[in-house]
C-alpha cells in the first residue's frame, strides 16, 4: 500500500530520502473479509475493460465517457501502462503470469472509506488476489508506480500460488522494479544517507522483522525503514552482481520454493551474508 508521505519517516533529511516514491507500498496476501467496495462505486457500478493480460474494473468519478479527459481514455491508458509493465516484468524478472490479472481502480473517496481502517498507514494500493488501487482522474507517474509495484506481487502469486516470500524480497523486488522501470538504477544520495544513519544509530531493523510474510504489523516509521532496507538489499544485489541476477534469483525461488537455497545458487551466500555485505557497502 502507498503512504501519502506527508510526515518525516526516518528523520532529518530522510523526508526526501524515503521518498523517491514519496509513499510506501505494502502487500497483504490475505485480508479479513471481502472487498465490499467491489459491490459499489462512485456512481454505483464499475466499468469493465480487458486487454491481453489484464481485466480492469474502474470506478473513478470522471464526468465524461469519451474525449481526451474521459473515462474510456483513462481506462485505456491504465491498461496500456499495465501491458508495458507486463513486458518489463518478463524482461527484468522473467515473470509471465499465465492468466489475466484483475485490477480494481477505485474512486479515491470509496477506496478510503472502504479500506482506510484495515492498515496502520494511509494506502494507495494493495494486492490480495487482485490488484486494488486508489484511483485518480488521469494517468500519472504516481499511479503508474503503484501499478508497477503491485504487479510484481500479483505476478509472483500467479506464477507460484503456494509460495510465501519473505517481505524483504517480495517488497524489495517490487520497489526495485517500480524504480527501475522509471530508469532509477540505484539508491539516491538521501536514501543511502538514511540507511547509513539507521545502521549507525542502532535503529536498523533485524532480519527477523524483514523476513516476516508482510510488514502489515509495523507502524509508519518502522514500515518506512523496512521498505527502504528491503529495496536497498535488492538494489545491492542488482548493482553488485548484475541486474540479470534478480531474474535468475526469481526463477530459482519459484523452482525451488526456497529463498535461502536460491540465494546460494545465484550469489553464493544466504540472506545473512547479503545483509552483512549490504551494510558493509553502505559504510
């Protein structure tokens, strides 16, 4: 899910550091209860459109149906963005979901009313068998980032339904993919500085926290750092061993269903070694 990024999360310069996306994204594979908002929308119903790999349900309160600012154009732009992301997903991570993925884009008021009480920080998107997005009235860079991020979670689930990834890998890969598809290849100066401060100050989150199935139980400040550490570990792997390593790692994890084994096969070390090397790289 996406945070609104309106408050400092790690402190000092990290207001910008955490914040190449300005917000956080969290994934929750299981949510209590159904998605009641799917039964209604801003105008009482969702519009449905399909593309080669996606089924889109859209309920953003857009006045016009046609035209440059109409709902049909918006829906096509969202589907185009998703199809481009699908091809990038295959290129960077070797993931090709075998079935169409459902994507629900909600009017922001409906989304907030329906889901704001489920999480500990304000959200802009999540995945729980389908992608759910807090919509806007036009296709924006921010909306594109949420779509790219959540697509990674949807793809892992579609390709390997029984696979439960540790959150650092699941979220780290999604953060890396979100950034990489916008040509961001490495940590920003501010992100790196925030991680160095956390490591030196004793605020660094342990692997036991990062290896949970999700970051759902973390408060805003710890969740911010958890995402940044996870992204940093994955960015380190791509930078140190080459971007193709992430594709090989993803494919190995899916085959073996064992993250530790997959890490040893691809980078000759386990998660403890990866974290140690990453922290050493920061100093």
